[in-house]
C-alpha cells in the first residue's frame, strides 16, 4: 500500500508539472488554444495501447504457465486501459467539435476502429464478470485478451492506411509535426500518464488480491458447511 501511495504522489506531481507545461506552451498557429488538449488526448491513447499490450502479455503468460498472478495482471491492466481509452475518446470528441465542427464521424477509420477496440475490451471485462469459476474465467478471458491486442496496431496505423478527416501521427520516424515547445510538453505528459498508469495498475492489483482472498475464504467457508446425515435427522 505504501508503494502505491508513493506512486500516486509521484504521478500527481508529474501531472501537475505536465499540465503547467501544457498551458504555458504557445498556442498552435491554426488550432489556437484547442491544440492544448493533445496533452491529455495523445498520452491517454498511448497508455491505453500500453495497457492492452500488458493485458495480452499477461494473457499469454497465463495460457503457458497457468499462474493466477498473470490473470490478475491481465485483468487489472485491461480495466486501466479501458479508463484511458474513455478519456481519449471524450477529449477527442471535444477537440473534434471545436476544430472540425463535428464530434464524431463513423466514416473516419481512426474513430471507428478506436470505438470497436473500446467495446471489445468492455466485452472482455463483461466476460470476466459473467463467469464464476476462476479457472474457466481465466482461460476464456486469456484467449480474448491475447487476440484483442491485434486491434492496437490497426488503430494506430489506420490514419496512414485510410485518409479521411483525421490527421496523421504527430510523432513519426521521420520527425515530429509539432513545434518544439508543444512536443516537449506532450512528452512530459506522456511520462506523467505513464506514472499514473503504473500507480493505477498497482492499486488495482492490490484490490484483485483482496478479492481473490475473499473469494477463497468464501469457498472454504462453504465447504465447512455440510448437510446432515439422514441418520442424524430426528422426527419431530
């Protein structure tokens, strides 16, 4: 618990510094003040992608090792990834309404593929909630978690494969399209969101351990209660 509190403290400091840099950087020449939202929008999706890769890693490790800690890691990271995806979607719609004049367009490949990814991981969480048996739950969710990660590169490269209203990546192998001040601010916020992801993951893992302990104790308590034998039942 102490480690998690320290992580949240570091994340809070980093987020405060990142937001300060975001608000003090010069406004974009075309987008004006609305460009500042990339300091939340872009880091949210980068960390969502990382979270889903961790889910896939945990899922594959469970399928190969059958250790409960890997299932715990996959589940916890998926939950955090869904939160970051939701933040990215909301900030993207706010930015789109202000800059494009439209908050959502199903014809845009990046938007549509991101929404599908979001719903798939919601289905992953729903699948886990619907199964009581821990082994069956771990096996089925591990299969889905290992396969669902295929969506991440599809979402990322969708703006290159199909050109609609969405802009291409701000950071590419050949350089960045952002001014230096905006680029530095965004990278600082990526680092801050990374600390936040680690803190949230640590907290969720602690909750998962507590849930598993409670579930085990409940099963053991149920085993201790046995029906009476017929010979022990007396007629009233």
